[in-house]
């Protein structure tokens, strides 16, 4: 790994590493013998920067080859090209509000022809607000989508949205009251709802309250 620190609290890192996979009949019934995929390198690059006191940035990417461990039904695993990208931006305000935003992209593609096996996108926003010493609020929203080609993978195409709320009243460490709500939406896809596969369906709601008390002796 090579790591370089530059001006304005900026760090640049680059690395390379290599590995190989061993898969056999215990992993996949389609295999009659243990197969050893060739050693392949992977490369990574990341940049982190805090240009301003209230804002920080992060960008990282990695690419190389890995095993496609979710091949179509009845087929043996193969190697695939992959790329992983993660970007983030965080804000810290003087009023106790912290906002962390993250975007993740993950892709598998055929070694020959570079046809996409799947593309996955995840966008997440995390808000934490410390109102005072005892009371804090948290909100997390996440949208994810997986676009898969059934010719190359058994991973299904899916889309979903999740929202999570939490109120915390902390008397002191160990003694607190928590009240939260979680809701999950997803698009069922044409296999489940052929008439309207793009509509979002709420497949999970949860409301909870929890209290904890620390006995001191």
C-alpha cells in the first residue's frame, strides 16, 4: 500500500493485492472435483479529505476479478470482473446535527465481452441530531436497487426503500428510553406482480419502545 498525505487534510491511498478461490462439490453440487481459480490481482484507490471543519469527503474504488458465487440455477461458478465504488460526504453543524451521506456501486461483469452480470446501487442518508444532553434524534433512509441478468446469475432484480426513526432520551449511561419506528418498501418485480411490477409494497412495519435502567450498588 502507498499512502500520501497532502495539504488541506487530504490523504490519498493506493494498493494492490491478490488471492485465489478453491471451490468443490461441498460448495456447489454441479462440481465433481475441487477447482482452483487462478490467482488474480485487485487494485484499489481512495481519497479522503476534510477541506472544511464542517465537511469531509471520501471516495474509494476497487476493481479486479472474483468468483461469481451466484450463477444461474444448475450452473457452476465462474470468475467475473468486478468494480466497487463508494462515495461519502459528511456535514457537522454547530447545532449538534450530523449528516452522513453514502453512495455505493457494485458491479459484476463477464470476463469476456464485459456483459453485466449485475449492477447494484445503494444510497444512504444518516441524520443524527443531539438536541441537548439527554435527547437525541436519528433518521436513516436507504434506497437500493439490483439490476441482474438472469442469463448470468441467480441474483434477482430488486428495488427497495427503508426508513428508520429513533428517539433516545439518555438519563445517564445505562439508563435510557428508546422509541423507534421502521418501515420497509420494495418493488415485487414481474414474477410476483405481473400487472404492476414497479409499484412499491410495504412488506414490513415495526414500532418499538425500550427502556433500560442501570442499578448502582
